[in-house]
C-alpha cells in the first residue's frame, strides 16, 4: 500500500476542472517547484525550476518597465493638456496688458507659482531689465533652461522670490531688431523644474508666446 497521502477528492476535482488557476498563481507554483526539488534530492539540479525563476525575474522587470512607461505617458498627456489650455487662454488677449494678465492666470493652469516676462531695454508693461541681462542670467544659449535654485530673485520672480526653488527659463526671439526677452516660470517645488526633464512642450509654449508678442512689440 502506498504511504503517499491521497489528495482530497473535492480539491482534486477542482484542480482538474481549472488547472489554469494553478498555473496563474505564483505562490502555488513556487510551492510545487519547492516540493519537486525536495523530492529530487540535493544532488540534482532542477533546470526547469532555474529557468522558471529567471523567467519570473524577467517578467517582473518587464512589468516594472511597463508601469513606468504608462506613468510617463499619462504625465506627458497631462502636461500637453495644460499647455494647450494655457495657450487658448493667451489667445484671448487683445493687447499687451491683457496678455500679461493672461500669463498670470496661466500660472494656475500650469501649476507654477509665477510667470514673469522680462525684456531688455524696458517696456511700459513688461518687466524691464538691463541690456545683456538675459544671457547673464541664463548663462546658456539653449532656448529652454530648467534648473533648481537656492532662492529666487525679486526682479525675476516677483513676490514669490523668497520661496522659489526651481525655474524654467524660456528665451524668446521677438524678431530682427527686437530686444532679447525671457519668460520665466517659477515654482516653490524644487522638483518642478530640473535638467533631466524634457523641454519640447515648453519650447512650443515659448514659440506661441513669441508670435503673440510680435504683434505688440516692434
């Protein structure tokens, strides 16, 4: 007579009716592999178990990568929608004063603490800065600069200067003969703007701002 305990009839019937449930349950599969390895003894290598362990590890890595890609896609979609809403708001402006007010409102849409528009040489509506200020402040020739800063500047960031910890600097080309200009987005969150982030959406936003400003700034 065999000494192996007989499996319960109800459990056996359940397994036979739904074997896929066993295969899809990683904990049950691990237990079966461990039991099989124990029955084989210490001197026998179960290559199937090794292969399955490696496959499970790769599957876990793929699932993590998939989750990261999905999260990045949602973030990018949300960012695109924010930029689109901000642009539609700016397009409602009929003059430079209204455009500046629209920029202030766009800060809430873009979830930043302030948006400031600076232009060298001065302007009645925009924040005036000295000639050469844009290059001196940004220190880069890139159209978009994202960075973390220890503190803000009252001239650049306005009333939020003391709490600002990161900024996005968008250089603006207002056309031949026009003074250099800079659009600065400021945040009290140090992670809002950092050099590792993509700049395509902000570059597009800057392009729209440039074209709108050319209507009013010679």
